[in-house]
C-alpha cells in the first residue's frame, strides 16, 4: 500500500483495527506470543469489517482507490473495479496486522 492509499484509507484502517477491542487485543497477544507468522488465527476477525468499510466508502473514495491501483508502479494485476476494491479490503487487514505487530511490542500491561 503506497502513501496515497494509506492517506485515503487512514480512517477506514483505524475503524477496522478497533471495531472489536477483544479481537485487537487477541491479535496483539498472538503476535507477541508466536512472533512473526504468515497467518494469525485472529486475522480472520477483521475480514468482514474490512469488506464492509470498503463497501461503505463514497463513490469518490472508491474511484480514487481504483485510480491509485491502476497507476501504481510497478503495475499491479489487471483486475475489474470490484476485484480491486476486494483487494483493498485484504490490504486493510494486512495493514491492521502491521499495526498490531508494532502495538504488541509496545504493550507493557497485558
């Protein structure tokens, strides 16, 4: 995700990350206990909210995201508009995991 995409999706990422405080804490705990893993069991708890937050965006935001996808360097996969938006939902979840990784190692009081 590039800088413009993160700027566009800043509030969406925060909303997904904190939609359920128990899921957020459990994801941080899994990261802290297991270290880096390609997949965490709690990661799936953020898929639905990410899809809903993308579908709830305004048409202008969706168009901006689609344009960012299409002008990315190096070029990304040639997908339909709906597939691009679905890919952004997955990217939001990945960004949530990255933020949880940072937060997990800053948490002092478990």
